[in-house]
C-alpha cells in the first residue's frame, strides 16, 4: 500500500523528457499485442519495471512489477487486459482485446525515476466491410486524450497527408457541434467526449483509410489522430440465378461440391453464402485449412466447409424448413460465385381423414415482417390460393378464415400459423406458406413447403374411430390410427381366460368339499363303533364281578 501511494505521488509530479517513439505498432480492434523490453543493467534487484501511457510528457501508470508482484492501475489492467512480467532481464507486456481508445504512446520504464527502456506508438484501428449503397456510422471516443476542446475532423489518408472530408466548427458553447457535406456528417458531443461520423450511400471508391482527428488548419500537421478506420466497400453481387433447386426433407443432410480450376493464391478464401438482396450473407468460410463460422446453425455444428483437392465441400445436417433459400459457393474476398443453388427444405406430414392440421411457418430469416401471407396449393401451372391474410398496417397479429382453413400472422414472432379442419383424402397435395402479392407475378413467394398426404380410415375401424373422432381432432398433428379391433380382441381373450380360471377354481373347491364330507362321515362311524365296543367290554366286566 505504501508503495502504491508513493508511486501515485510520483505519477502526479514526475515528468519525463519527450520521448520519440521508436516504432508505430498497428493492431486491429480485438487483437492481442505483446512487446519485450530487454535491459542489461540492474543495480538493485528491487528496481521496479512499469508500463506507462505517455500524456503531456508524464508517465500515466498502467501496470508495474516489483519483486515478482504485479500492481494494476488502469481500468483495462484491472479488467485483466494488461499484464507485465520481469524475467531473465526482459520486461514482457501483453495487451489483449485491444480497443481503439487504447491507441497512444507507451513506454517500458524502470526504477523510481521511470527511465525509459523502449517507447512505441500503438495504433488500434477499426476494420469495416461494407456493400455499395450501405451507410457507415462510427463513434470515436476521445476521453482518453484528457480534454474536449478544439475542432474535430474526418479525413482520408493519402500518400502524403490526410485530406479533409468534413469537420466541426470551433464550438463557442459546451455541448454538441456538427457539420455536414454532400454524403458525410460529423457530430461532436463534448459532454460524452465522442465524435460520431456518418457516410451515406457508400461507393467502391470510398474504400480507404480514414482518421477521426483533432483538427487545426493553422498548424502542421493539421490532423492529430484520435482513431483510424480502415474501410472496404464491395460491389453488390449481381443477381445470381440458381443453377438447380435441391429439395430435402426436414431432418435430412445435404452435401454439395463446388470444384474450381484456378487459384492464383493458395490463401484465397472459400465461403458458403446465403444470398439476400443480391448480397452474400456469410454462413461459413475456410482459409488455409481453418474454418470460420458465422451463422447460429454453423455454430451449433450443423454446417461444415472443407477446401481439398481443388473442391469446396459443404455439408448441412439436420435441415430445418427455415434453412430454405438461395446459397452460393464463392471464392476470394470479392465473393466470386462458383456455384449457386436454391435449397428447398420441406415438411412431410401424414394424416387420416377427419384429422386436423396445424403448421407454423417462421419467416424471420427473410429479414422483414411486412406484407400479406398466404396458404396456397401447388398445381401443375401455379399455386392456387387457399386462404390469405389482409394487409395490416398495425404491428401485431393479422388473420383470416374460410370454410375449413385459417391463417394467422404474428408479426412480433414473425410466424404464420396455418390450420385445416376435418381433412379429406382430396386434401392431399403440396402446399406453400408464402408471401402474397396478387398484383405481381409470381403472386406467391415460398416461405415453406408442406407435403401433405391424407389417408382413408380403414373400414373395419370406422365405428370405433367415429366414436373417438373428437379426441382425434383435439390431438392435432397425430399421424398414427388407433387400432381398436386389436385392443378388443385382446380384452376378449383376457376375459375368457379369467372366466375359465374362475370356473376351474370353483369345480376344484366343490370336489374338496365333497371329499371332506366323506372323511367326516367315516370318522363318525368309527367313533360310534369304538364306543359300542367299550360299552360291551364294561358290561362284561360287571357281570364277571357279580359272579
């Protein structure tokens, strides 16, 4: 504790000579930076080693080490993002999960006088990828600079200097200060010490390196970097026509191979994209035998991508209806298409006559919730409307019903629910949950396909099924009939067995009773004879005595 107090006092009063950085280190946000500062002399083993952030020629302590003990001072160090070690006459510093506001000048120092060992300029930049006509919004916090006054600017780096794009005007009041040109704007909130930059309708030629900067046109250099942004703008991919439609049942596995013949660089990436609005939404990609995943389904292990022997192989397992869509194998950072397919993942349902059907069609993957939804039945030429919602301007639920079918669209959960009652054999067919616009062709855009088969109830079970039809209807999506004949036969056999066993037991009991009566009669006769003999013997003894 005394050491920390002493060091804080030194922090407040100790200044260092202006140190020119030996090098500039550029690191992307989120990355890890390490530096080693060797030293040759150490008059005392107890000499401290520290990592300073230089501000106004003063050492602002981030972290220090003394006698193998580490002391943390900055918020980033206390969060575990900065570590320091002193071993084998080398001070090693590691900064992890770098953020743009970590940019600045740093020094390795030793002893209580903060003697510099090495000084570097650390530039932590943002790397952004956009499509043509996208918008860009960047926030540049500058609280770490220690002040909020002065003009701020957004400039583009050239070969010789940074060229002004847009700048604030010098504020006369404490608050917000902004400006705008044709396609860019800047807003400086001095209360939160944050500059916000926006660029609209980006073009490929907007790609480049930009600075949020302090700006003084009367000095050289005119721009002092706050934060660097590396922007790349790509052209939207031309609308891809699917080479084939692949239909797969829910729960199945789908594989595709995309061969390629040329590869200017071995490091060219290969990717699997889901195409939306002529744009590649990355699902997964591979580069130098490493696989990188982006979608939730890929993170759950349901998608793999491999690049081997000039062939990109993609496998999608446990397919779900919401996986339906247009996909492309692409290569290079420009996402050049190798193969494009339309994947249709359908539900297959089996029902009995008089059953009910209930189907939920999630459409969140489409990216929007507006517009009418419909349930249509596929014919030879087109899909025929069964039931549809009406357009509702309100955020919520929207439904409709006809004689035997209903549709409900919950725009909050982005799910369409279809029900069909009292199904008949003639209801068998292929159905679509679809986006519906009767004023365009085609009028239906598939959300999900359902293949429905309805079978007649077997004649032998008609009576039993009729008595329990209400239970069947309440069960919804049951796909197996109840075989009441089998149950009845089993019950009859059990009753016959029970009757036979009971009869046999009764007969056996009666036989036992008869046998018992005979035994009791015999014993009674034996006892009577024994009594007569005893009486006769007693009379003979009396007569002998009298004589």
